[in-house]
C-alpha cells in the first residue's frame, strides 16, 4: 500500500506475502490455488482488507494484474471515532477505513484540540506510509460515520452529546478524530504550503504559493492549473488576500473548498516540500495525471469530476451604507468605521446604525449574529503582472458600536466601500439546504444518463450551524445522505467556509459579485466518476 514502508511495516508485509505465496501453492482437489479462475480470484481479493490486499498484489504478476483491475475505480473511505484514548481512536478509524481494498493517494485527519497533532501524524504515517500527502487539522467539530456503530454523526465540540459509553454530557473536552482517505486514479495529489517567513510581505508569499501550485500541476499534468484544491487556513490568518489572488489566477473550472481558520500540520508526498516555520495555509492540490492523455490510461480509469454547492445561512437586513471613515486596529485585527446611508449626507455613528438594524430585527425570538457584507472593488496583481479589476463581497463580523464608531472584525475596508448588514437566519439556511438537495439530485439524474456515479462527498459547515441552529440533527449533511444513500461522507465544522467557483447576488445592482469566503454556510464538494464503458 505504501511505497517506502517503515522496517516494522516491511517485515509485516513480507510475512503476509509469504503466507499468501504459500496459500497460492496449496494443492487441493482442483489443483493449485494459483490456477483458480481469475473471476473467482478477483472476487476473493476484493474482499480483503487493504493491508492484506497490498500484500496480495506482491505475490505474482497475475495477482497484481487482478488487484489493479479491482482498483480501476476511485474510492473515498472515511470514519470517525469519539474514543477519548488517542491511540484507540486512531486504531478505530484506521481499521474501518482500511477494511476494504484501497491504495491511499491522500489522507485528511480532523481532530479535536484534546488530541496531539504530532502523535496523530506519526500513527497515521506509520500505517499509510510516508509517500502520500497527509494533513492533520484541529476542527470545531467533525461529521461522518462512527467507526464502530456506523451511525452518522454531526459532532460539535462543547455541544450536548451522547458519549463514548452512552452517557450524555457537554463535550467540552475536544477529543475525537475523523479520518478520510482517497484513492483517485487519473489524478495526482500533493500538499503544498503557503509559507510566510518573517520580514516578507504576505503578497509576495501568496504569489509564491500560487507559483508552487502551478509548477506542481505542470510537472504532473499537461496543464498548469489543478482540477481542485482543498485549503486549510490558520486560526489568526486572513484568507481574503489569498482567495483574491487564487480566484484571479485559476480558471473557473478549478474548484476550491476548505476551512478558513484552524490549526494544522502536514507532510507532503515529496519530503522536499515539508517545511518548518510560519505557515499561513496548506493546500491539498488535485491535478490531472499527464498519462490520462493516452488512450490506454483513459480506457482503464475513466474521468473524475468535482462539483460544488453552497447552502447560504445569512439574510440581508436594512439599507445599504457607504463607509465615510475607516480606521484599522492591527492589535486585534479589527476595523472602526463611520458611515452614511447610501445617497444621503448624514454621518452616522456606530450606535445609531446598530439601533436601526436592531429595530428591524426586534421580532426575532433569538438574537442573531450580525455581519456586514462589504463590496470591495479592487485591483489584483499576480507575480508582478498587470493589475486586474476585481469585485467581491467580504463578510466582517459585527463586534459592537458606540457614539463614535461601528466596530467589525477583520481589515481590508476602504473609505467609499458599500456595505449592507446580514444576520444569521435558520429559515434561509433551511430553504438553501433544500435547494442544494435539488441540485445534487440533478447531478444524480445526469449520472444515470451517462453511466456516471458519485463516489464521495465532503462538507464544510459553519460552526454556528448544526442542531443548535436548525433544531434537529444532521441537517447540514442531509442533502448528501438523502440523494446518495450509502455514500462515504465526511466533513468538519469550520471557522469560515471557502468555496469557489460561486457567486452571491447583490440585489442593490442586480449583478453577480464574487464571494469565496462565507459565513453561516455549508459548502459541499461532490466527487463523481464517469467510467470509460460500463456504469457504476
């Protein structure tokens, strides 16, 4: 399964290989096992756990050929464990994920802050090997099927939860793990870091990051642009300038999803890409394998496609405003501003603006979270090239207001920027989930016509959503679970949801404005496969 196993793993494999080789030479009433009909042999090997399957592929050329036929189709395997013991939790998910044949091309591990990332990484690499990219992240919660019970769960740290031994309690100790492993024949996968050395402007670092992604894609593919990127940002970072440049640099069919804020470690498949130092983000990059251009390769493996959908969870409230003055506080990464209603001259302080918005929301039973959506018209330059005009909407959480300023999270605003208030709205989110359900059903219907099938799905949901937001469980996962029963589904609760391509309608002008970083949303990445001749 792994290209360069550890000594202990190698010894174990040699032992298994010897056992399998001995079995292959056993003589019975029908002759040697090695002369078994290939269809029967394929049926037997397809039932092996991944570790035994990897050993079986080494027995002989004919067995290797049969194993290759079994794994011509892509596969996503995932499992979660809430066992409070780190080693036992890792063992739970590894056993479940590797219970069937798979050759890992990448692994994503999402854990609670109660688990040690380096220990997790060591245990995962010990089993999966050192030649695949592995990303371990601390998440606000995990989504997936329990490794022991197969029950589907959406778990937010700190939420009331039925625990490991059945007791109900508030899960304040953030212990749990979600392991997702993918096998994607026809694609190459690598982890590429966004480095941020001291005394280097972040803009230059982002340019280098984009260059690294394009160079990797070009080295394994006939195209410098990847098929997709799963992106994880750091907790105190700002992904707005990163996504601004990525959005301009990549073609529209390059899919980007991820978690805007978190904590992570990684290991690349190529050890030269492993770096020590300050990192702003890590990208799992999926690029077409250049060998797919050959007719033989395409005949064997077909085509993999990524699809994205978004469930929006905020609604606009009130009129639009124009920023009159903008101050930035670098100490707490916040913005202080005054504003005018668009088309009017009266200068408004923060308290006056919030009073107007709160009056409009007075009929709401619960106090919603407030944001401002700022339309930013900027020019973006990549690698010193000619600046390109770009319009996007950026969300900033509202901290408060007084008789002088309105205070919001984040920076990047300018005097003259237009903005509108948005509030977290479970009714809008529920309606949006229904639309996602219909969109995913459409993917399924199209697949029935061209022999395509969906083989995996990922969910990136805002931490503010979940059962406490909707009043019932597993709502964010329901479009995937209902449209594709039995589909391997994995996900996390995020500190900010990344999705591209996607647009947000700004009703003020009736035009589409790019939006790659969302709030109170759920992002869905669906992976489909079209075989060359036969259906799934």
